[in-house]
C-alpha cells in the first residue's frame, strides 16, 4: 500500500498533491493515490505550508483549499528546521557512541589476539 514510503517527493508529486487538495479529495484517497500513508501526506502538506510561510492565512487557505484550523493542525505535525537539526544531531551522537563502542571492542580483540600470537610464538 505505501510503496513510496521513504522515497523523496519531487516537484511533480507535490503539484499533484496540491491539485488533489483543490479538488477536495480526502486525505485517505490522496494517500492511496500517492502510495504513502495519510501521515506522510499530512506531513508533506505541513512542509509545503511552511515553505509558503510568506503567504497570509487567507492566501494559504485559498492555495491549499484547507480551513484555517486544519492548516494550524498540519503545521503542528511538521517539525521545524531546528527540531530536525536537533533530531539529526541526536541520531549522529547515537551513531558516534556505537562506533566508539565498536572501536573499543575491536581494539580489545586486537590486543588479545596480539598477546595470544606472541605467547604462541614464544613457546
């Protein structure tokens, strides 16, 4: 069902999304047509709303064919750029800690094997 899960959005797909919104299609129907989850559709609309933050609320409601409360709701679902940066930094820190742990284990294993081969060569 979500065959496009994780795939990047292109300009054509975004344009299609805006067109579907203007035709009052439901989020469920749009999600099926895009091969994405409803949450992914909502997140993308939120992203597009933030991309058009220079527009007034009236202009946003016209462009996206959504009510003001829906726009506010979708904006809340979409993380801000600083939240994205914090999330990526957190993931990077976790990866770094795992790599350091692996490095310690490899170093320990290397030292153990080096001692073992030195002892065996000395016999």
